C-alpha cells in the first residue's frame, strides 16, 4: 500500500477516528483527564488487540484460552491506574 494513496488516507482517517473514540472511552472509564495520555493508551490497546488477532490467526495462541484476555485486561488496568 502506498503511503500517499487514497486508500491509505482513508484507512488512516478511520483509524484516527477509532483511536479518538477509544481514548474518550478510556478517559471516561478510568478518569483520565489528559486526553493525550488517553489516546496513547487507546493506541497501545488497539495495537495489542491487533497482535492478539494475528497470533490467533497463526494459531500461536489458543482461540478458546481466555487467560490471555484476563492477563491483558489486568495489565492495562494496572497501567492506567498507576498513571
């Protein structure tokens, strides 16, 4: 995909919108007043979800093992509450 293609711009705009929406949810759910920090958490969280999806597609982690989800959520709660 070319960086300056129409598809690239549309994808980037959609991703930015999703990140901003997720940041607002993080801000509201965890009481994060700094929107920039909330956006950073949202971007990291989304990248983590993407990574898990790729690993499941490649069958490197079991699809039905919820312990990964529990660990990830515990990790993010700890990170958010420590800021």
